C-alpha cells in the first residue's frame, strides 16, 4: 500500500488534538471513502428512484441521519449511470449531508448558501424546499460557479438564484434578510484527505491561520444576513480548531446575540467541540459544536455548529 | 448575466401556443417564464424574481426549460421533464441502450418515418429532452456537451 505523506505541522496538529485516534485517522486517509448518494425527489418519487437503481444492481442502504441519503454498498460507478446524468441521483458524501439536516430549511423560507459551489448542499436545500421559498446560492469563484449552475440545472431547481460575490460583502445588500444561512466555508480539508492527499502533505499552521480570518469574516457576514430568530449553520470539512472552535469563539464574541444550539442527528457519531487547545480555553458554549472524524463512518470528517440569532437587529 | 426579461403576456402566450402545437401541452402551471438573451426561456417563481431584484452579482435564476428556434420550441431535459406526463405529440420511446446513446449525444436511427422537426424522447417514464429529426430518419439529441455521458 502506498504511504501518505504528512507535513510536520500536520503531525504536530494531530498529536495536539486531545481525543483523536491518530492511527485510525491515518488509516482512513489511505482508503477511499464509502460511496453515498442522495436521491432527488424534485425529479421523481424516492421509492421509484430507489427501485430503478436496485433493478440495475445497485445495493443501497439508508443513511440514518439524513433524508434521501443512501450508502452504495457494492462497487458500482453511479457517476456513469443514466439516473445520475438525468439528475435523479446526486453523488454526495454521507457526512456532507449532515449540515443541511442541522439547518433544517422549511418550504417557503428564504435561504442563503454563502459558499455554495459546486452545489451539493444547495441542491439538497432546494430538494427540501420543494420549490417553495427561495435559495440564493453564492460563490466567489467563477469556475466553480459553472459547476454549481450545472448541478442546479441537472437537479431541476426552479427557485434558485446564483450569485457571484465575495461573501464578506453580502450584508451590504442582504442584512437581516434570510430565515436560514449556510456557511460551508473554504478550509484546509483535513476531513477529505483520502480524496486529495495533497491536503495532508502541504498542510501548515500558517495557511490554516490565514484561512481562519476569512472564515470568521464569512461567518460574521452570514450571521448579519440572518433575520432575528433565524438559524445559521457554519461547517467545515477540516479538523483544525483554528478554523473551527476559534472561529465560533470569535463570532460569539463579536455578535453577542448569537446562540449556539445543541445538535441531534440519528445514528451519527458526534464528538463535542473542544474546550481547550494549545493552552487556550474556549467559551464553554463551544462544546455544542460537533466534530465528526473520517474513521467513524468511513466518510468525511466535518465540523458543524448551529447558531441562532436572538432578538432584534444584527 | 445575459439580458433577462419577464416574458410579456403576449410573448408568453405565443410561446405556449408553439408548445401546444408541437407537443400537445402548453402548461408550465403557475410559474413565471423569463427570457434570457435572444432565444432561451427559463422558468422560475414570483418570489425568486422578487428576491433576485435585491441581490447583487446575479448570474442566473430559475431553470433553463427551452430554446426558441424560429417557429420551434426545443425543450431542455428539465423542461421536458416538467411537462412530461402532459406531452401528447411528437414523442419517441427509447430503450435503455438508446437512452444511453442519446445521453452520449449520438444520433438514433428509427425505422418508421417521423413527421416532425423536433421530438421528445422518453425512457421509461423519464423525459430526455428534444431531438432534431433529420431527413434520413435519424434523431439528433439536443443534449448540451456538459451534460453528456463521457464514452469509456
Ligand atoms: C467547502 S467549499 C463549498 C462546498 C459547497 N457548499 C458544496 O456543498 O458543494 C467552499 C467554497 O467557498 C468558496 N469561497 C471562498 N472564498 C469565498 C468568499 N470570500 N466568498 C464566497 N465564497 C467563497 C470557494 O470558492 C468554494 O467553492
């Protein structure tokens, strides 16, 4: 088996995380993740899509923490199937489906997906909205927006607006406007190393720290776009506390009306947010964040936090 | 973003008349039709249009459902899927193998003569958009390049 290269900084990070099982993590980095899909009920009934796939020999097993999500148990290439190109199924990581379940959008709501490309979560939100309400899917990167547009089209979504803007500027025109906001922030991707070994080889504290400043600005911007009583989910697919707990600690410091909510998802192994890292203590509320490690479900690693906006104003 | 305008009621009803003539249905229900550029039609909701007016950097809204080519309407895959059960005219049925070929972008040869310029392809109960019928009896799927299955 080929060996994965890990930067010195990453080694130091992993051994600084109190609860993580480093051996299992490195083992999971070497293996491909389990394949999973979401069946798209905007195109056909769930049971019809599932039986079409089963007829073609795809073995499916329901993922307990998300509606419409299935593990693909056997070795089939769903990407090249007709059902995929026609938009009846969307290939999406099993843990990547969790943030939208936590956000729990409802038909009729106004939803902002601030960092949306290539659209896995946008299309999942749209599916739950069932054509009622509006989703604004924003990204800063033109090339990635092309992939987002293709996925929104393939999934048959009529109530989506795709915008290209720096997410940090959004409150200039959309302050206190949305019922729900998702900030699925750009990150150092330590939860998906098995898809890209480069993330482990090149990982550095400096890059993570630089990114955390952008993440904090995006989180604050997303929060300011929420209506009073609205809900925001901040998520990353990385393990570094600098990009996770640190960001949330600073968000609640700068926005005293931000409340962290506890998260319940059936069947998903979740670890609490860290209260201390590298001699720094975080606000005890940060424990409500959840961490999912890649070896726990042979899937991605994620950090997810649910935040509500209390009272009036931003 | 390309120039986008709400279809005026006269243009909208002209579009629906063309749909009715070609496919035996005119109904995109209570949704809003918008025109993008010269010839593309997208479908969206009233609320989406209202919210888009407030946003900046808008690249697109709604779903691309059709292209108007002269006197003909060419439905996109999603456009045909929305109308699917109501399409009464100019339908062709594909086998699984033909449906795969269709999504590769390859022309499909038919034995019988098809007396239409454009037809909608069906595979089981799923619509696969329009194909252009040529004089030699082949139907050329109008599947955009980005949407095609890559051949192994
Ligand atoms: C983790 S990815 C999002 C994945 C996406 N939510 C999905 O589920 O398919 C992060 C995205 O943030 C975008 N991004 C980076 N900086 C940004 C900014 N300043 N404003 C908005 N988006 C940004 C990146 O282009 C990238 O597409």
